[in-house]
C-alpha cells in the first residue's frame, strides 16, 4: 500500500473509532438519564435504624401503584431479591413472603421475611414483618401526585439483628434500602415511559 493509501486507511480507522466512542458515550448517557434521582437518609435509634427515602418520578400515579403492588414481579427488578410471592390476599390485606440478601461490600447477608401488607389505594402501602430473621420491620410507601408526575416516599423502622455486623448495621440497611428503592423508582419510570411510547405510536 502506498503512502496516500495508508494515510486514508488510518484516517478511516480513526473516524470509525471516534464514531464507536461517541456511540458508547451516547448509550451510557441514555442509561444514566433513565435513572431516577433518589434521596435516602438513615438514623440510628436504639437497636433500630430509621430510614426515609424519596424520589420525584416522571410517572403516572396509576402505573406507580401497579408497580408498587406487583409483589410477584419484584425479583425481576429488585436486586438481591430471589423470591417474592403472595401467600394470601383478603381485600386490601396481603401476606407476602420474600427471600433474598442484604449486600455490604463483598458480604451477602441472607434475609427471609414474611410481611403483612395493608393496601390503601391509590396512595398508601403499609407493612410489617410477621415472620423471618429480622427482629422487626415496619414500613410504608406513599404516592403523592404532582404536576410533573408522582412523588414516592418510603419510611421504615428496621431492627436488623445482624449480630455479626452489629457495628455496621446502619450502613448495611442504608445501602440495601437505597439499592431497592432506586430499582423500584426506576421500574416505575420505565413502565410509565413504555406506556407513553405505546400511546404515542397508536396516535400516529
């Protein structure tokens, strides 16, 4: 290959590399853009950890409620959750069994909890643990519609009982709740966006 040909080939390879890099950055940017912005706060209170989390979501309130109460599908989008199944339902009172783990750095702490849940549609879900390896867990979710979507708030009081990790229970709880809350918020926005795209396609 002569000198001119080599130069053209080099310029072509560089152009392909720039395009590939731009494509990778665009995909990464799109993935970051779809993540909901959340805030999580924890506070130690005796042998329990108080947790509060919130997010303003670009979502339809009805869709947010459907995702929030779709317990059987939780393992599809909640990290470290292997099993989530409805054991019984009587009106707005639901019994749900969940198995998974709490993550802390390289550690995986097994969790098995059975919840009694009170659904107060279309805005409130309250639950408490009735069996499992947590000393106590009481929590609630609230949906508040707004002009830009819906606000999702979580409040929980957790007594983990991780005896081997007594000094770092608060960190463990905060990391686990943050991961789960982030995934729940992202799933609500993802399903809402999918419905919006379908409706737009049907209009055209």
